[in-house]
C-alpha cells in the first residue's frame, strides 16, 4: 500500500531503526511497510498514526481512492 | 531470519530438541541392534526419536504465537506454506512413481525431511520476492 511513512520519518530525522524501535517492530518491518511490500494490520497502523499524530488516511493512501483518481 | 526475542527462544528450543533427537536415535538404534529392548518396550523405544521432531513442530507453533512482530510472523507463515506445499507435492509425485514401480518405496519420515527442505525453499522465496525485508 502506498504511504507517506518515509516522508514523515525523514521530517523527524529518524532512521528506519529509530522508527522500528518506537513502534516495537523490526527494521525490516518498517522497510517492508515503507516500500509497500507489506500492509500493516489495523493495530499497527493505529500505532503509526498515533506516533506521528496523524490519521491513518494521512499516512496510508486508500487503494480504492487511488484507483478512482486514476480513472 | 530476523532475530527477534521469540526467534531466539525458538532457536534454543530447536537446539535442545535436536540434541534430544540425536541421543534418542542413537539409543534406539543401539538398543535394537544389540537386542537390548524388551518386547513390551519395542513400540515406545521405536517412537522415541520421533518425539523431539514432533517437539520441533510444537516449537514452530509456539514461535508463531510468541512472535510480536507481525511482519516477521507473516514471513514464517509463508515459509510454512511453502514447506507444506513442497513436502505434499514430493509425497504425491513419489507415491505415483512408487505405484507404477519406477522408484523404490521410501520411508514415511522422508516427508519430514522434504518439509524442512521446503522451509528453506520458502525462506529463499521470501528473500527473492521481498528483497531485503524477506530475510
């Protein structure tokens, strides 16, 4: 799933490892989410949203909205 | 594989179970070879080496329960699916080849060897499809 995680992380000057420690997952997990290879569960998406003080929709791009925009 | 706390616990369990397997197997083989096993104990002693192997399956199950990193858990689930598909495919192919008299009969526990090999195949597939995150 497309997302703004890399941008939000860069704004705070955090490495993938820094973010991984903050949300208690592995760095590889952060990498997989950032690159869109893995879609996080709802609880993990909420953890990310709360950490960045944003809504889930601000971080993750809805696949259905993305495809409707393309049309 | 990513070394989480649950993964380290899983590794220790597998090491101990592997040691138990070696001890039980050597003991059972020695006992049967030298006719030391009483008739009444033949079945339990013959099954003894299987118990640590079953323990490894339990350890894998416990790992899936204990793993807190959902992405890492997903990687292991993918590996298990590959292992199961690989082992079942091998058993099916071998079964038909055996039926038509093209290969010799294989012992049932080779299925387990194929399954563990399949676990390695799954790890490789993870790496190939997910790149750095698939390790």
